[in-house]
């Protein structure tokens, strides 16, 4: 019985110490304002004045593109394998792993800000030890997503392949043109929800591509869905398809 009490006391002290350390970390984060700064643990890159973004490795790591003054931020955890280049108005975010694919876990590997996004391409192409790969590594968790948020403009074009998943949030577009699923076996996915307003849409889903349109109005909808495509529509989206 005495030994049991000793174990319980030790466990209680350990828990108390852990909570104390956690609270201290939270207080320090609050003092530094880290909770207010989503790019605190990111390094700002030099690229500016781009309107097209290519993310060939989007199927592996999560990222976010949002409306705002130009800025390209790379997570300190991903800095050793993320490669940023720019040619004219086209920005490319590539992945190059020296030996093996590194699993970053949650959070965005890259945050991109720009006043306007004309074209976005996303796929699952990356380099490992000098070899170009176009499939996820075996047993690699397929949870990466690319969030596109907050743009108000006349048009936007999306081209998705591989396993790339793009989620549109709070965008207001005159015209959306999307092509989902290019190469054999592609399971690329496009998610649309009611936070978006789209005046007209042209959506093509091929191969094993996926479209999830949740209660988002799709006026003037032009669509083409392949035999193996997976399309899920609800609410206003389903009503748009029926017109």
C-alpha cells in the first residue's frame, strides 16, 4: 500500500510539473504575441510580383495561399527540402529531399500571400535523392491540403493532378475554371463550400478525381465528369447541377 502511495505521489508531481511547464510556455507565447502571428516560425523569402503559382509537391505537404501583400513564407521545419524559384510572374514551390521523404506532420509547410492569383497548378511530383517521384511513398498519410483563401477577382484557373487536394475558402470569383485529375490513377480533389461566391464555373473532373461541392451555388455551370470521377454535391450545388 505504501509503495502504491509513493507511485501515485510521484505521478501526481510529474503531472503537476508538466502542467506548470505547459502553462509557462503558454504565458511566454502570449507575451511574445506568437498566437497572433501565423508566420512566426516561418522564414520570409524574397519572391514578389507573381500571379501564377505551381506547387508540384502539393500532394505531400499542406500549404496555404491567401490574398494579401506579396509574401512567401517557408516553415523552419521544411526549409531543408522546400525549394522556391520564380520565372517572370510564375512562382514554383518544389520539394527536394536529400535522402528520404520527411514527414512534417500538421501545419502548413508554406504560406503564400499575393494580391491576385490567376493560375494555380498542384500535383504530386517531387525529388528524392536525385530521383523524380510522382506517387506518394508507401504508407505515407494522405492528408495534405492546399487552401486557397480570400481572393476577390474576375477569374481563377485551377489545374490539379496526382493526389493534390485544393480547398477554396471565402473566395469571390467572376469565373472559376478547374481541371481535376490529369494523369492515370490521379485522385486529385477539389473542395468548394458555401463561403465562396462564384458567378460562373467550368469544372472538369477526370480519371479518379474528386469534386466535393457543399451547398455552394454554381451558376452558369459547365461541367464534364469522367466515368471514374467521384462527385459529391449538396444543397445549392446540387440545385445548380439540376438546372
